[in-house]
C-alpha cells in the first residue's frame, strides 16, 4: 500500500459517523474478582551457633545462582548513648578499608565475586551486607568477617567523612519532613533516649575522630552481639566452614545492650514555623504495642485499611475526594520492644486544619462502626499479595528473618503470617482502632506557615487554646 492510499483510508475513517465509532467500542465489564492469595512457605532454615556466641541462619531460597549474606551486629545509635551519630560515623569509617585491604581493594574483591559490600547503621544495629554469585558465598563471608573484625578506621579519611555527614545533616535538617519526624520521636521517646534523637548536632559530628570510632568499635562489636544470615543458592558445607573460619576466633565481646525507653500515649501539639511555606507537613500519631504483641498483625491490617495503603480510607478522603494532599500514608514504625502508629501527610497550607479534622473523623468512624466485610477482604488480599511478592527475593527473606529475631517472633512467623491476616475480622479492626488510637492521647506535629496555620487550628474542637501558645 502506498502512502497516498494510507492517507485516503485514514481520511475516510475520520469522516465516519460518530455513532459507528461508538458502536465498535467495547462495552465496560466488571473486573474479575480477585483470586485467593497464594500460600507462602519458607524452606526450613539451618541454624548454627559458634562457641563464641555468634549465630547464623542459612536458608536455601530461590532459583537464581546468587546468594545474599548479611552480618547484623546489635550495635547502633542506641549504643552511642548521648553521643548521637557516633555509630553512624563509625559505620562510614568502616567502609574505608581493613587492616589487610584498602577501601579500593575491598571494592575490587567484592566486584570479582560478582557483587559489592556495604555497611549500614540504624538505631539498633550495624549491618555489613553483600550479594554475590552463588559459588562465591564463602569468599563473601570471609570478606564480611574481615570488615567486621578488623576495620582500619583510618584517621586520614575522617575529615572527608565528617564533611560529607555535616553536609547531609544540613540538607536533612532543612526539610520539613525531617523536622516533623524529629519532633515526633522526641515527643514519643524523650530527648534523653537515643530513640528520641533523630539527628546529632553539628558540634557533635564535627568532634568525632578515628579514635572515637575505634573506641566505639572495640566496645560494641563482638560475636555474641552478631547474627549472620545467608539466603539463596549455596553449598551448605562450604558456607558452614567459611563461617567458622571467618568468625570462630572473634572475641565474644559484650552482651546485647537492652535499653527500652518508657512510652505512654499522651496528647501533645507541636508547631514548627516555616514562614511562607505553601504546604504543611503533618504527623498525627502515638506509641502502640510492638511486634512481639499478639495484636500487632491485626494492627497492621487496621493500619492498612485506615491509612496504610493506596486504597485506604484516609487516602481516599484527603487525597482522592478533597484534594488536600498528594501522598498521605499511615505507618507502623518499630524498634526493639517499642512501636508507633502515625499518619503522615504534606497538605496545602490553607487546608491544614481541614486535613487534621478529616484524619480524626476517619479514626472516629472506624471506631464507631466495623468496616464492611468486602472492604476488609480487599485490604487483606492486598496485604497478602504484597507479603508474598515482597518475600520473593533473597534480600527480602533476610529482612524478615532479621525482623523475627529482633522481636522474638518465633520460627513459625513467616509461614503463619498469611493465616493470621486472613483471620482478622471487621469487629476486631474496629476494636483495635478504639483501643490503640484514643483521640485524647494523639500527638500532632505541624511544620508550616504558622501565620496561616494557627488561625485554622484554633477552630478545631480537638485543639485547646493552650496548644497554640
């Protein structure tokens, strides 16, 4: 067909009556009902414990010829006490080589194994992790052991690392979301506890030295605080031998530090000014039970229905219906033996109080009346599908195994999770909202243009005049 004929046919189509075109359009049909969620079964892990106290969990998983190895040391910002940021500084310095290999040599060794290694620090742990080709699992375990046991912590790199961390701190502290989170955790856990201090000060960061990092490492790293996870395709005998070779001579070190902050839900309003800001950042939440509590999985279902999924009630209200925000969400965040529930949203400034009112109204509605069975089933199907999909990779499996061990959830947690989600009833969701989300005990953090926001908030029944002073 030549170009002239093509143009002629297109022109004829364009001149056809609209009724004809409509007649050819497919009629809308109801989408098929969602299928039953897939079951999830994890192969039985092999558990090892060395004489020095180091534990290891090995699970053969997946079909790709790859393996993930993570060494989790119960040493994080919690262990730094009032020296906030020292654990993170030490973790950065640990990536600058060992007593046997420079940082560039470590990177080359990892690349030769088909992957890379990293060091990450959070409140409770330091993790040294890598993902490589399956046959190289023993060599990766040896490399991770070397980084954990014998980091160089070189003085020559401290100035650069301090500068990088100070620059990152300045960026984070300038963001409304970070300011709101910092205020929220301080309110929940108190500024005296490491869980309640999100950021170090610039003075603190600038003061840390290689000697400080060495002292922190010597006092907080050791075998009995450590757990090695291996997931993927590997030769079990070779991996077990590699674990003994890499960690068998490691000093036992200190016992795990247990320092759980006392928490009590109490009403509070924290207002932080960002003059001229076109939007307000909101956090509305409180402490709840931690993952070791039998109510935690049902609480996850309640959270997903209320605000923790794209199809949640709060999202449908203040995003889809009202248009106050683009991406609201609620979340359950946890550390060892503590957890919080919170709704987070960046809302237009002129609708700050409206957004708070709608969030409170959705909480009240869920307390007053159990959700329809069909709505709850949709949420449970979503959670079940996300769980199966999220645990389809080696790294995800290690993440869940770590979570189970940190919170003492038992060996059957993974294989029974879907059944526990499925067992949650509408009445239970409503009861949990009433039990764990009392309006009089919520903490509200608002970061925004207070000249605009205060006047709005004054009109809410939930707000007292003293909250705005």
